[in-house]
C-alpha cells in the first residue's frame, strides 16, 4: 500500500481533513453538523476527537507543581472545567461540567502523594475551586 504524509497508513481520511474536523470541534457546533460539512460520518468526527485524548494526563501518580483552573463555554453553551499545567500551559484535563462533585471525582483518582506535589493553583473567583483544594487535600 502506498504511503504519504497526506494520509496515514490504512486510513481513508486525509490528515488535512482530520485537522479541519479538529478545528471545527472547537466551535459551538454539533458533531452531526461537523460531519455533514466535512462529508464524513459522525463516527469519524468522534474518532478524531478521541485521537486527541492521549494528549491528556492518564498518569494518576503525579500532578504538575503549578495548576490553573478555569471554565469555558463548550458545546450547547454549557460551562466545562479545564485544568492546565501552569508552567507549560498544556491541558491536564477537560471535564464535561464545572461542578464540584465531578472535579472532586477526577482529583480523587490521583494518589495523595501526587496531590501533595501541587504547590500552587491559579484560579478565578469560582467558590468551588477553593473548596476543592480543601476536600482533595492539595497542599498549596
């Protein structure tokens, strides 16, 4: 089978199309409308999104020394929680909601030793974030 930098081996969707789909996923649009615009299936759009999930932290034994918490408007104009590495600005995790139980559930996956590695947290005035620090025992 011929290979090229335009398309991955055993794939039918070009890398350029995948990048355009990924860009469209940052907009306030449904996966169905993105699929229609780019002439692909909804499953392809979901696959492109899932291919990015490996860029998030899966290592629950460590956390960055400096974290940043915020929320942003996502699909359906709902607010989502985002946690960033304060040094590199890389995404640590994006959660579907910004509510305390969901955020706590995520941070409880980390070992106490990992949570103790956090020295500072940059956050806005959302009252949940200060409470999360206490509940999760992040020592900053």
